[in-house]
C-alpha cells in the first residue's frame, strides 16, 4: 500500500506510557508485523467469522465460481467460505500472516486445500490474470487504505470481476464521532488462555482510530505492545466513492457480526456500472 499512515509501528500515547513503565522489558511492534504475530495469532486465528460469512453468502446464491478475498488475514472468513464449497483465492499483504495462513491451510482437509490459493499481494494494486464471480473484503480492511489506495483497490477489483460479478464489502456501521477524543479499554482472552488489554482511542480531528494491545499481566517479559492506526469514515463515503469508481451499489444491508443481535455492520453489494 502506497499511502499508509506511517512506516513501522505507531508509538501511540498509550503505548508510550506503557513502555516507559516497563523499561527494558518493553517491545513495540505493529499488530501485523513479525514481532506482533504471536499476539495476532492468539487473538485472531480462531475468531469466528461465521455470521459475516453467511451475510456474504446470502448475496451470492448458487455457485459463484472463483471467489477472491482481499486482505484475507489468517482466513477468518476464507475457511468458512471453503466449507461452503467455494473455490477461493486469498490475497494478503503481510508475509508473516501469509506464512501463518499457509501453515493453517496445510493442516486442513485435502478438499479444502485443493480449492484455496494463497497469494501475497497488495489489495490496492494487484494483477492475478483471472476474473472472479465475486470479490469480497471484510470489515475494517478498507480502513487501512488512504484515498489514493482506495482508488487503486476499486480499479483493481473492476479489472478482476467476471461479467455480472459482485463486489461485496462489509463495513463498520459508524456512529457520529464526538468532537473530543474518546478512549476505551477492555480485556480479551486469546486462544492460548492469555489475557490481553485492548485500548482504543478515537481522534476525531484526524479521523483516526489508534489501537494498542498489550498483556494484561503487568509482569510479562517481554512486554509486547502492539499498535495500529486505522482511518475512520462512513458507509456513505465508501458508497459515494464506489459510484465515482464505476460501480453501481445495488444493496446495503445492516447485520450483526456477533451473536448479540445488535446491527454493527453493513454489507454493501456493488456491480460494474
């Protein structure tokens, strides 16, 4: 991606306080780089994407043919798609995450392995030499891209859609952002049983969300502090950009990404104009 927020891990204000308090035990990394991969796998690898997958599948009745998933990560959605019998190409930028994905795929049943191709690539500029009946991108991924890279994403998707193909995006159902910065923290349990603290700070003036993840155990050694910064924008903005890029948005459906029942996501369905 060419217009990332910054190179290397972001030293958020909260990360700075934590690192100062733990001294030499502290390690700063981005959530998606090699040093952060253990935390990423602990929190993300087995997270359940079933409900989100069902929403995507409901917009693609029957056999969609080859499906391309962008920013596939560790396969949170890819593996449920494979369970549906779909033929998947999973594109992911991070070499560390791709290696972990391939390891996970190697342990899957042979039928799933045969229907999945993993590609390391940039979702804002890719050329795969084939077309797909559907291109999907899951929640939060578009927020990684600046304006120029989002234009690259839309152009690349158009080049890879088969006639009648669909571009499906799940987007966070955003609320109006307060004028002042907002912070919140919560504890999360990883697949290993380790506890992590997730701290989120929203910076309205910059339209940025700062994420800091660190051990709940203050004595951890090393004390790995993972950070990440994401852009904030509304569903309406993405819909408007899709229209400008040459898509027709044919549906916008709110849904709940967890079992809580509260709609927190929107699935946007677009086709070539």
